C-alpha cells in the first residue's frame, strides 16, 4: 500500500474512532451527554480534544448514554484505548 493510502486510512480510522464523531452521529449535544453521565461540559470537551483521559467507568457510561450498537461500541473502545495510552 502506498504511503498516502495508509495515511488516509489512518486518518479515517481516527475520525470514526472518536467520541466526538460518535456523539455527533447519534445527534447528542455535549450538554445532553453531560446530563446523562453526570459530568461537566469541560470534561467531555477535554475527552474529545485529548486533553483529558477518561476513566474505565467513563467508557461504559458513554456507551450506555449514547445508546451504541455493538459496532459503535467497538469504535468507542478503539478511541478509548488510543487516548488512555
């Protein structure tokens, strides 16, 4: 595979494996998500920007609050693993 194809695939994966992408795909605002999981907007913005790392229990609360299907949970897990490194 050429370098440009690989970088395109990596950027596509990082886009789809992101909290913001999944939240927006589900049509959930930051305010609504915060209300569902009991955190401040700055926490969600921090997770989405990579400035803050979510705890393990945050992953399951996010998956439940966003009502993710199995495939979307896998995408959220990819994001989670990437950001906690």
